[in-house]
């Protein structure tokens, strides 16, 4: 069994050996035209850039698979104030290499079955039969994929079962808002939009061996999950003979849930529940992004720049 040190616990100047996940890799060349391997190593505590400056001639780089395990021996150096891994040796795990996958793979902290049951419970509480049938059919038809799907490639909820974590987090916000502002907010419409808004991320992502997103599918690149989701809802609306008004409203919510065209929305939200869906989606994503980064930031210090927060550094209050 391989012992290992979590990425968050790596110290500059120390040497380590262990099993990690190769998030991405590429062979590049130095200014002197010498090839080297540039990687991102990942585990459930974080990720770190790694360089193999002197690739072993006997190692076939083509055997490395993004989203799969890799065994590395390395030291940690300081690169412009940021820890960076300098790889000494590397190997692809074989049948005799024993390690605990659960200690490495980033996974949602709540059991997938529990989160799935929360969605079904919210659907069962709906009073609008059309929204209820539409949500139940789509969610139950996609249960197997939903149980493990990540919520993103890298920005937020990029962990196994992360999509369920994202949707159930949004669901709690939606239920609270609908109750607080009743009867101004149509609870079933808002909850239905939350439950279905990212459903076609199941088709947008290509998943690696451990269940993390390693790339976007052809449809994901050409269409995106907003357009695919709206098309899916339209198709299921016809199959289930859903009220066309319901189908159109849910389609609009899926197409507009990124809020603004500059953030990928096909249209801007044009009714209250659509506006709320976009805001709730943004809130849940940003809370996750900031929390992930701030776990390694000491009180009274600033974080590295966070791309999803407008590329600014966040401060952790010393209170």
C-alpha cells in the first residue's frame, strides 16, 4: 500500500512519493528546445502544477491518461512564491500497486443517494402536475449518470457527484426564497428550473476513469448544456404531453440561467423565477469556489487570484 501526503500538506523543500490523479498533462519544450512534461496533479485536497524537466527515455508519455492515477516521486520547490512539484520519477500504476482510491478522488461530502432522494422529495411536493411529471421523468431516466457526474470541469463542484451537490445546494436556496416571498414566487416553477437547469451537463462532459471531467464532448463544444437542455425539455414535453406554457417557461429558464450573454446565457432571464434561478446558480457556484480556495488561506491573509471571481484575490477576515 502506497503511503502519500495530501497536496494541501506538501511543504517546500521536502521530498515525497505517492499516488495522485493526473488532471492534465502536455509535453512542452524549454527555451533550449528540450522537451519536458507539464502536469497538474490532483487529489481530494487540491491541485498543484508539476514539471518533469528530464523525462526518462524509457517512460512512454503516451501511456499517461488525464483523469487517471499516476505514481510520482518528487520534491516541492518555490516558483515565484507558489509551490511547484519537480518530478524525479513516474510510473503508471499496475495491478500490484495498492492504494486507497477513496483517499485520492475528490468526491462530494454528502452521499449521492441522499442527495438524489432530496430531489425526488422536492418533486413529490410539487402541486403542478406537468412540472412534476417533467422533472420526475427526466431525473429518474438519468439517475445512473447523476449519481456520479461532476458539476463542472474545473470552476466549481468539479468532484464526483458534484452536480448533485450543486443542484441540492441550489434547491435549499430556492425553497427558502419561494417560502419567504410567497405567493409572489411560483415555487414549483423555480424548483423545476433548479432541478433541470444543468441536466445536459451529463452530455456536455467527457469523464475520465475516476469520474472527473477531462474534456467536453463534441455536442458540448458545439451546442453547450444550455441549448441541449432546452432541446431535451422540449422533446420530453412533447412525449409527456406537457402544457406548452410549462415547457416554454422551463426551456427559457435553462437558456437564461447564466444570466448574461457574456457569461454564456442564450437569452437574459425574462420572468421572476428565471431571474431567481440565475442568481441562485451564481450564489451557489461562488460560495463553492471561494470556500475551496479559502481553506488553504490563513486568517488575515489574501488568497491567490480566483478566476471565477473576476480574477481577484479574496481576503480571509481575522475574526
